[in-house]
């Protein structure tokens, strides 16, 4: 058994590398082939925001391939259950050979067919967008010389707000289109178009009116005020006590009188 154990352990051996922050920055710079100061994380974040719309566009093509460009569906509630009814000839399809599916059917959800499936896709897409863009935002802020916690909180707040607003607008668009058309790909197409358009508009408004910068300034002012009311006041009280005790000590008075007793 021991002869079999050694090869098994060696086959599952993993190497762990521990980097200091400086060493990690140098390693990343080497891999990128450029200094981190020259790397524009904001551009990477902008590109990352389009990952989900690109993936959704591929799903639209899959829907059209499976059901046809103008393939139709009908949503119906039967005995408290929501169904997606597929129009057309089942024999012409590769995956969805049936005519009726529950709206929470895994294949229906995966292909984002029906407003409920599109809504789920939008929620999932929002989470993926945040997972991609938030780390890039953190890196962008933290690697700058003027880094402050206020700037980090302000930037993350506006980024998350933009994603939520864009996702909300996309959901409303999908519901609206799903209510007026039976084209299977219609709600998802509307969600993609409106989501991207609103996202671009919000970014433009932010750049034009400096919304993020104003929020950062407000957060930093509030943090400074809070600091002065708490830690700053505590430090001032410590200095007052030290000065009083020093005065008592130098003048032969009972040290700590009036403070501790």
C-alpha cells in the first residue's frame, strides 16, 4: 500500500507561492510586459462590462437557430404553473423537441426563453458583471498615488449603482417587449439593447457631471468629520490628560487627581 501511496501523493502535489504586495506587483508587471502605472484598469473595466452582453448575444443566436428568427412562444398559466408553449414544428428543432415546457425548465432557463428566464439571466449577468468589474475598480483605485478609502467607497458605490440601474432597465424592457410580442428572442434582444444603452448613458453622465468625484468628495468629508468626532476627540482628550498629569508632576501636586480620583 505504501508503494502506491507515494506516487499518488506526488501526483497530487501542489506548489504554493507567497508574494509580498511589491513582489506581486512586479510579477504582474512582468507578465503584462508593462509597468502597472501604465496599465489602464478603467479600459479593462469598460471591456469587462461588455462580457455579459456578448454572451447574451450568443444566446440570441442559439434561440434563432433552434426556433427560427421569428420563432414564437406563448406564456400560459395552467393550474398555478407557468408554461412556455413553443410554436412551430418540433421535428425541426435539435434541443427543444417538445411543445410545452415549464418556465423553470433548465433548458428553457439556459436559453433564456420567456420573460421569467430572461429575468433570471439578467440577475445572473449582473452578478457576473460585478464579479468582473469590482476587482478591476479596486485595483484601479488602490494602485493610484491619490488612493483614499473615500475614493474606493465612492467608486464602488457608483459602479454598483450603474450595474443595478442598467439591469433594472433591461428587465423592464424585456417585460415590455414580452407583453407585446410572441417572438422568442424579442425579450432578450430588448434586454441587451436597453441594458447596454443605459450603461453607456450612465457612464457618459458620470464623466460629464463628475458624479463619482462628487460622491467621493462627500464621502471623504463625512469620513473626516466622523474621524474628528471620534478618534480625533479621543486623541485630544489623551493629550489633555497627559498635559494635566505633566503639570501636576512638575508642580508637586498629586498626579492623577481630578482625573482618576
